[in-house]
């Protein structure tokens, strides 16, 4: 059994309830294979930053508004990720779109939580309350949440975990959003993070089902933080 933990960065934009679920999951022992080392926000007034500070986690914000371009933001982010030797990233309500260059570099190392059962109600423009508004408009009886790997297609990466949630008579988008968070997001995000972190540090073989060693090898040279050692130990 290895003592190593995957170094996790969580990206946020808003209230940070999913970040809180991850922090709580570390405390309660649901997440044991990784540790949140860094929180990065897309805006300096995100309440999630406060949650990070309260939990003693280093946190910072990089916004396009302040730095002028997405490229400048990603440069700063990459520097921080390197400084903290980050192994995997969790997008927990992060509202900025990451460049293809960035998602390629972190292939199968970025998780995102989306508040619907993908492929329903997802893709460009589907975020926040809009997802639940559209679900109610369509009259679906079941919705839910999805954790998936992030690639260059919005909400298009491989699915890691999903959980269904019932839609009730009289639901408003706000009520449904809260139920989806409580009954799905805050449960499957920590579980998915543990699963991915465990695979990355070689505690489980799951990672090899998601991504072939061949593929990893070809990517290692361009990776910011090479993980070849950790991953090959799961062989
Ligand atoms: C969540 O519904 C998440 O699924 C979506 O944005 C919301 C973030 O909420 N992507 P919070 O900041 O974690 O409270």
C-alpha cells in the first residue's frame, strides 16, 4: 500500500458547495488517495475562496478581466499547478472554458461535475440554473448529475459516474438544483475524485481501463507534471 497521495487542485467560480463536499470528504475519509493542495478561482469574489481559506487550503484567483486574456490566465494557472506539483484538477462549478491546449495537456486528469444526466441538457450554454430550467421545460421525470473527464468538447469527455434524481411535481429550477446537488453532486464528485486519485497513485487498476499506457507514454513529454512513474506503478 502506498502512502503517496495525488495532489489535487480544485477550480471554482461561485459558492463552492461542491468544493465543501470535497473538503468534508477528506475529513470523513471518503477521499484518502488525494489531498486538495490548491484552489483556483476564476473571480476574486467567489465565496469558494473563503471556504478554502477556512479549511487552510492555499487559494488564488486569476480572471480574464484582470489579466486580459484566457492565455494569460492559463499561463498563471500552469505556473501554480507546477509550483504545487498538481496531479489532477477538479472543476467544481468553474465557469471559464479551458483551451484545447490546456485540456490536451491534462488529458484524463481533469474531472468536471455537470448537473444533468449527460448527454441530456449539456454542452455550450448549459450551466447553472439553465440546465434545470430546460429539464423542467422538457418535462423529464428523472434528472441527475454526471462527473466526466474534460476534453476539448464542452461536457463531451468520458463519463466517470452518474446519479439519477427524481423530478417532483411543482419543482422550480432552484428547488430542483438544490435536490440535484444534495442527492447527486455532493455524493458522486467526492467518489469520483477518490476513484481517479486512487488510480493515479496506483492503488487501483481503474485508470488503465480509461486510458491506455501507449496513449500516456506518447503524452508524457508535453505534460506539465509527468505522472508516468505513478501510473506505471499500477501495472
Ligand atoms: C453546480 O451545480 C455544478 O454542477 C455546476 O455549477 C454549480 C456549482 O455550485 N457546474 P457550487 O459553486 O459548487 O456551489
